[in-house]
């Protein structure tokens, strides 16, 4: 995607003094004359910033402003090792709330709404982001935080919550509880604003139906403000990204090369307006693609697709990058396939062979046609040739994790 004039101006202004402001980038860009850069091509030669780099800056090494200008910190979950601490200035906090208010408006939420906030508050960015955007919008915040389903449902009924926010898994839990108690008609829910995670369309629709809401996918990550840097619109055909705060690129996660618009790869973000800790070419490890063209909603903000996975899930075979979500989608689209499958990748006689085992409830006689249709479908959707093998329902081992459906036996 080409940088627009506003992005260019801001990105190169940032580069012009980043080394004098940020010890982190002074070290990272040692020997690179970023001060004099002025073209997108030059920008694209800059090394990526990765989460591992940020850990080394612990605790406050990412700060690009004097300490007196830092008004808040957030920290991304350190499931492994040292956490990452992100400093925010007053303007960063404001900018984030402005973006979040925009998200609510995109979802049609108004000051008449009552927003129940179930993400956590504290070091993690989510809850406070939902809260700040809600207050800026002028809606009523019901700051629940996570858990305590009993109380959540009670507040939802008594305070007539109209917008529920949270993770998809928590929305699922609430929807099951609501169904179990048969209280859907006593609720006033209209919309759900749900963190963008990969979950099948069928699952998603079933949660939305039992809550009686329309879902909007919100995107973000702690390192870049937090949730709220983009959201889907009424057309649900991707996520509009606030490109007046961030610039984004899609790269091949293996080679680092920039991919043409429309191709799926890793999302890389530059937060060019951020003062406290501006990140330049930050690797999100989220897989998505830029959706070319205009959205029918009329918004001028560019779109990325729903996040389809993490770069760790990605496998390269015969020069094609593949990931489980593509198989999920293709297989659930074929009548006769139940949706359970397993992909085996082997290296035999000098070449890579992909075998796709999928379950079917069709009888032996009609399986050959089904296998042929499956191979054709995968070829057209993903661009690789697989050997399809239909098996009985229950034949394949069950696994909670979708990623465990891929077995790479080549190495
Ligand atoms: Zn739209």
C-alpha cells in the first residue's frame, strides 16, 4: 500500500529525530541515516522491530520522551519471560480514546447506549481502552471487567445493557449461559464489539444469534495503543484501520518482503503519531491481507481482512504459504465434508506431498467424486495440489487446537 501524503509527512518527521529521542531506536538504527530518509523505498529498507527487541528495553527503555511526560504505562502479557512495558504520554492516551470513539461510531453505537465492558482493566490495555472511548462518546460505561458471570447477567438485565464488549470466548460463555436460562428476551442487547480472533463464521453467527446482537470485530495490540486501531463496519467485510494514526504493511513472514495488496501475510505497523513509544515497522505476527478497493459503507479508511491466524501457524509448501484457517474455510464450504480434517506434509522422492484427510458421512461409493472436488477446491482457493483422502466420521483424532491439524513431517 502506498503511503499517503499525511503519513509520509509524519513518518519522515518521526525518523528525522527518533535517534535523538529514543535510546532504543538510536541503538537499533546505528549506522543507518534515518534522518535524511524521504521516500517510501528508503523506509522499506529499515529493519523490522519485533517483540523480542522490546523485551530488551525493559522496563522503560522504549520511552522516546522525558519521564515527566509519561502519564501511564501498559504492559503486554508476558507469557514467556520479561514483559514489555509501553509508556504513553497525555496525547497518546487521548489519541487512543479518539480512535476508540471512532470504533464505537463505526459500529453505530451512540451516546444513548449502555456499554458493558468485560475485558480486564489494569496493566493490560483492553478494559481501559473500551472505557475511555465510551466516555468520550458520551455513552454509559458499565465497567465490569472479566468473570463473575452471575453478576454480569444481572447487570445486563437491570441496567439494560445495549452493547456487550469482550473476547469471543467470553461472548460464547455468556451466550451459553443466556440460552440455558432462557433470558434472551429480557435483555436489551443490540451490538457486540468483539476482539478480532480467528473463529469460524458458523460459530460466530451462532454466538451472535443467541445473544441477539450484531457483531463487530475490533482490532489492536498493546504495543500499538491497544484495541481500537480498527473495526469492522456494517458490511462485515474486513476491518477499517485508522490510517491517520498508523501506517501498515503486509510482508511475507519468512522473507520480510512486502506483499502486493490482496495477498495474505504478516501485518506490520508503524505508529507514527505516538510520542511515548513510537514503534516503526513493528511485526504483529498476525496474518491478514489488505482488502483492495472501496468498502460499500463509504468509509475512506482502508481495510484489512479478519485476522486468520498467527505467523507461527504458517507453513510453506511448494513455494506457497499456507495456514490452517484457509483449510478450515475451504473444507467447511464443501457439501459432504463434516469439517474435521488433518493435513500431512511429507517429503517423498525429492518433492513435497500434501495429503489432506477429511471426514465425510457419505458412503464409500460417492467418495471418489468428493475427493476430486476437494482437490479442485483446495487448488482454486489456496493454490496448491493436495492428495485428498475421505475417511469415516470419527477416524481422525480430535484436538482443541486447530493448529494441531497440520503435521509437517519434512524435517
Ligand atoms: Zn466499511
